[in-house]
């Protein structure tokens, strides 16, 4: 089978599992007589960690060769690559802050009530009831899983630089907001920061195609966010 087709099938399968595992899990719970809507915040957080772990394991199996090759290359120049990761994290934070300021300006211009995204509110809620589970999910699993899918997976299918950065960045960003029950204009405005993050990570990975670099950048971002939540 053509390598491009194989990579396309792999990406399609992992996307279907990534976006559909919640529905699959709910169906399984229902069949065994468990109602997820009765779960406490702690139980929901732990369930999310378990589901994320399952998808992450599946991603590792699908992209093991690429992960291993990139790790060996990363380890060869460990100090240099770590320093590169930290420098890129600095640039990433500058982009995130700029996108946040733009979001506030647009919200004020359109007369929108500036609210936290539902995704962020959910994380903060879980952080109170199940801090360890949320920390593992946000700082370890999410960066690893999302970078494998949206950076590595998409790049093995899309060869055009700008198309790759745009598509992977948009899907990555919008999935952090949608589906949602809030007003569409507000949802799109809230998505600016997440889309900017996705575009930035895509551009970084295209320029430095080692998946471990963007995993570290993403992980540091989530670590900082979790520290802010825990400390404040």
C-alpha cells in the first residue's frame, strides 16, 4: 500500500478514536448499568485520565518508529535540543499573550462578555477535586497525545507547509472550544488563543521536525497553566 495512504488511514483512525472515545465509553458504561452523569468530579477526572491513557498507548503503537527515531536524535544533542525547546517555549508564550490581548480587544469591540472557555473552566473544576489526575492528564498525557496526532500525524499526510500549519492549527484550536452551547461569536473569539497555539506549534514542528521538541513546549505551557491554577 502507498505510504501516503497508510499514513492517511492511520491519522483517520486515531482522529475517530480521539474524538469518539467519549461516546464509546458512555455506551459501554450504559451497557453495564453505569450512568456517567452520576459521576463526581473526581470520578470524571480519573475516567478522563484512563481514556487519555488508552488513546496515548494506541498512538505510541501507531507511531512508535517515528517516536523512537526522534528520541534517539533528540538524545544525541540533548542539551542543545533542551535549550531549543526552552527558547521556543518563550516564543510560544509571547504568541499566546499576543493572542490573548487580541481576544480581549475583539471581545470589547463586539461587546461580548469575556468569559473563560468551557474547556478551561472544566480543567479548573477538576483541578480542585482531583489535582493529581488533572496534573497527569494536562501536563503529561495531553501534550504527548495531541502533539503526536496534530503535529506528527498531520505532517505525515500533508506535505505543503502552509496547508499543514493551517489545517492542523485550526483543528487543534477549534477542538478546545467546540462543541459548545455558548454564542457562536463568543466561541470563535475564545478560540483565537487556542488556534494561535496550534499554528505556532505547527510552525515550530515544521521548522524543527523532532516531535519531542514540541511535546516539551506544549508540556511546559500546560505545566505553567496548572501551576497558576494550583497557586491561585
